[in-house]
C-alpha cells in the first residue's frame, strides 16, 4: 500500500499537461479545453526547490484516448513513465491514471499504453463546473478528494498570466493541495503545504510549488549522448544529440541511437564501427543500476581492431552506455552470448563498471 500511495503522491504533486484528443461538452468546458494535445511539445516547470519540484514533461506516445508521458526530474536523474486514459462514461467522462513507473532518464521508454498497475485514480472528472467534486483516489486507509473551487482564478507564472480553473485536493491526513489549469494550455501551477519536523518536536509548515516556465512546440525531445573515445592513458568524450519524436517506435530508436554514436566514434578514429555494427536492444534494471546492451555480431571484431587495446575500446563503450542509461554496470550480449573483453574485470553476473577517472572533453586536448 505504501508504494502505491507513493505513486499517487508523486503524480498528484507533479500532474501536468495531459493530452486529451476527444472531449465532450460539459458545464463550463470540456476536458480537451484544459488539456490540448500537442505532439513534440516540451513543457518545463520551475519549482520552489530544485529536487522534485522542477521537471519537464514530454509525451512519448499518443494513441486514441490513451497517452504515455515522460516526466523528467533532472536533478534526481530520474524519469517517471505515466499512462493516462480518457474514459467515456454515460454520465460523466473521466481522465484516469492507469500506469506509473520510475525509469532511467536516458533510457528509451517501452510502450505501456495497455498496462495497468494502479488502483483507480481519477485525475479529472466532468462536469467541469464550480463545486463539482469527485474522488481522485481511495484505498482502505488513504483517500484524496478533488473539488473545483474556482473557474476564473488569476494566476501568474513565468510563462504568463492566466485565468485558471482551480482544483483543490483534500487528503485524508488533512493535507490540502491546489492545482491550476488554463484553457488551451493545461496545468499552470500546483501548490502543496510541506511540513518540517523540528528537533523540539514541533512542526513548521512551508509552501512548495511548481509552475510552468516554458513551452516548446513542434520540436522533438532532444537527449544529450556522451560518446567516449579510448586513448593510451585516458578517455576523451564528446557530446552528440539524439532526437526523440512523439510516437517513436522503439525498434527504430535503436537505429537512431546507432546513427548518433557510430559517426562520432568513426570520425574520431579510436574505434571504427563497421557498417554492419548496430545496437539491437537495451534493457535496464534500475534497482541494481544494471543495463544489458545487445549488439550485432561485428561488434566484437570492431573492439579487437580498435586503435588501442580491446579492453580500452570496450571500456569506452561501457562509459558511453552507462551515462546514456544512467546505470553504472554494463553487460554486452552478442549472438546470444555474453561478450567480455580480455583485460576488463567483470562481476559474477557478467557486468563491468563504468570508469570515469581520467576522462576529459575532446576540446581539452585539441
């Protein structure tokens, strides 16, 4: 129950623009008025603190009435994959959270549009009229009630000034949160009261908030890739950029990742990946900080034929995939078998660690 409550609290506090492609008229507006759909749109929120309160939202998949978004908390090197479904009911339409799971920031998200790991969670419910109420979440010992407490609340955020719909969330423990939504934009601001427990046994309340800072439209999400080059006594790295559009296919994304990493390596010359070498699959285990990277058959030959030793070439590739996946332990699979470069140390599960000692940007030695 505690883990499920954690998921609900994270979503409640970080709820942002949810794209709804099909709405129906109700009261003062419809759900799609407050949640416009935009592919390849990046929403950035500034927070009262830089830990969990500042984040970015990007929709990875939009299919019919179901949407999967990526919530990146940069300061924690963490992302949350969340799936929402717009449900048509006879009397009142609902927006449901059906899936939520933490994933690494660099990793390409799999589709979870048909997955459900949440107890019923109603983010919004029609009619969108003043004093309209619904239960956002309820379990045996935990409940969140939602109520529309204003329809024209004036709110100023870095992105602009808006008249908003105010939704007040009342928790069973007495906590009260507020969310503000503007027509044509989505979530503008969210607030909650935090509590500090003092050494003398007293408590001290403080305001915690996130507010919309910027919106980039018609632009795919961009991910920085650090590509490492082996040298005799160090590793050099350079920055490349991976472009990730909405509704990407995971199989195509491995080709795109290959097309970013391969030219960077080949142009520098310490490692030359052959035409047949490609990334086939990446799987992560965030709990163990492990990533398994499946490569094509020619990868081993490329490592052995590198300018420096096989071990140094493989270590450079480990470093590259480590930063990309946010995992410190990397294993390579080639032709269904574990590939271990001679001269590198591996644990009993076949993983080797990233090595960030004596790493310098390429520009530093040019």
